[in-house]
C-alpha cells in the first residue's frame, strides 16, 4: 500500500513536471510581444541628408530650462529632453563657440545637434551645435529682389521656380508661381524639371540653414542643367516681405483637416460676402482694412492668414500685402478664391459674416490643459488627480497649491516611482517650460499626464494667478 502511494505520488510529480515542460515549450513557441519601436534620434526629414549618429540627437530647439538644466528638442513627432551642466556644456553657433548663456537668446525652431553621455539613466549633453548658413557659391545665389522680378512675370516668364521642401510644407504656402519638387522625393518627381536644360531654374526651401535647395541644385547639375540658382533665404524671408500662395485643397489638408487654427479673410465687398463666404471668415475689403488693424494677433504667433476673393485676384492680394505691412508673417492668397473653394466641394455659409474683427487663438501645445480646467482641478482636486509641482524647493517655499506634490523637474527621473500611477498627473512650474518637460517624461513612463502651459504666481496661502502662454 505504501509502495502504491509512493508510486502514485511519483506519477503525480512526473505528470506535473511534464505539464510544466509543455507549458514552458508552449510559452517559448508563442509569438513574442513586439518590442517598442526605438525612439528616433532626429526628424525623419533629416534622414535625407544626415545619418543618425550614436550618442547624438538632432532636432529643433523647443525650450531651455536653466533652473532644471534641461534642453528640449522637437524631433517633428516626438520630444527629446537632455540635461546639461552649465559649467561643462560646449555651445557652438554657426561654427563659433558661445557661452552657455547664449541658449537664452537662440530662437525656438533653430536646428540643433546635441552630443551626450548617459548618466544615471539620463542623457547629459556634452556639446550642442546650432546649424549655420549652408555654404553655396556666391555666383549661384539670387536674392529676394531678383526672385520678386521673376515672380512678377507670372507663369509665362522664362524661368522655373522650384520649392524643394516636402509636400506638407508646400501645402502650408509657397512663393507664387513655384512648383513642388521635394528633395526627399527627387527621383519620384525629377520629371518636373524643365525640358530645356538651359532654362533659368531657381531652387528654394526653408531658409539659410536648409540643405534641400542646394542639394537639389547639385542633383540638377549632375543631370546636365546649366542655368541653376538658389534663393537661399527662401520662404522664411519671402513671407516677411510678400504673400505666399496656396489652394483650396491645400488649405483643407494643411489646416482644416489637422485642426490648426487659421484666419480666413474674405476680401470681397460686403454684398458679395453676404451672398456666401467660407465658414468663419472675416469680411475685410481693402478699403476696410484699417478697421481691423487693432484686432490683429501678435506677429510672434505667426498666425496663418488665408485671404481670398472671387478667384484669387487683386482684392485678395491688396489685403494680403496690407497684412504683411502690418507685421504679419504667414499670409497666403488662396488661388481660385471662393469659386475654387466651392468647386472643390467645400462648404460656405450665407448671411452677414458673424465675425467683425480678427480673432486668433493658437493651437494648444500637445498635452497642455486649459487654464480654466487647471483652476478647477487646483481649487478642488478630485481623488483621482494629483497636481505635481515641478519647481525647485526655493520656489515652492514661497507658496504651493494646496494638496500639490513637489518633485523638482531635475529630480523627476530619479524619483518617478514616488509619483502614483493610478492618478492623472497634472504638472505645473512657473512658466510652463519645466512642466512640459516633466509631462513628456511622465508620458514616456506610461503615466496619464497633462501640463499647465501658463505663467503662474502662487501666494503663501496657496492662492494663485495665471497668464496663459502659447
């Protein structure tokens, strides 16, 4: 009996072992969970000219926070945050060494490359270099005045003007008479080059640091073209001096479909605008422009203005140039006008346009929370929400929002486990810069997070005042 029991136990153990082995084999044979895609180290468009390098990240300068010693780069689809030591960081601007304080003056959007080392799980910058003007032989360059003279000839002029930027940029507005031959898709669209290889052909792109137009010129030279020029300053300079052009289809693709705010200006008479206009448009005939000047947005916002008349003619051009003279730098005349808009099947509305003045609110930065929503949460914080103060201790000593948790941004990576993952985390700092950096760190770690993009002053008793930022 005892032998039987022992034998039964042995059989049971053997059976269990067999089942474990089968389960182990099944687990091994099961398809593995795909690993997350590696985070890019530079914008995709940069891959056309530059190969990604180890321990380096490239993008567009987005923010610098000296208090948390952090730099945020925009990689056109993702953000990269790199710490820095002001005493050790090397800064180079267009080949010239600069002091670290130069980071305070360099404009957002400037192309930058950061070399870094890893330390305690964070990237620490050893050097940051800002791109300088692309070198092009002087005899190959043309300036604004020369390009303007060509454009004045219209489509019948003996020249070809080529926008070398990707289609997405072209859709956001281009220089009049230009065609789009994107450098990243050169081989696909090379047939757009003029058949006459001696014809004057001018390339342009996104400014003096953009390589796409000089590289396009070199490719055309290799094909035997002999009369090639580059308008190096490109769209950034042109749009400060004259209007860009677009089409109804491009307006819809670049702005309407993406939910990007734009100001539609109907430059026709009040009578014609009342008969039908683009939904939400402001009626501003050339003679009435002076009535809306005070309501124009701050030029720093670079608000997109889409100006149209019946077909994209003199009325629209007159208003567009008045807007530029008033300081606006993203003004586009919609070719085809309202007739083209309707022909494309896009909606209009009749009646006197409701908007009497220009109103523009920039699209909120991804992840930001409206000021009014933050005020409600901070005044009466729900149990499932945590206000995370990412300022420094000395700032917090002057006053904190009641119930907020203090984790300075520069400590967040090391202390992220202190932040509860079962709550929505809403970060704030003093200006929104560090709050956004903290938001990206939390989001990357799998948190449900948002941030306040505003200047905020907090009194000792926890009361606060806010001014939105854009």
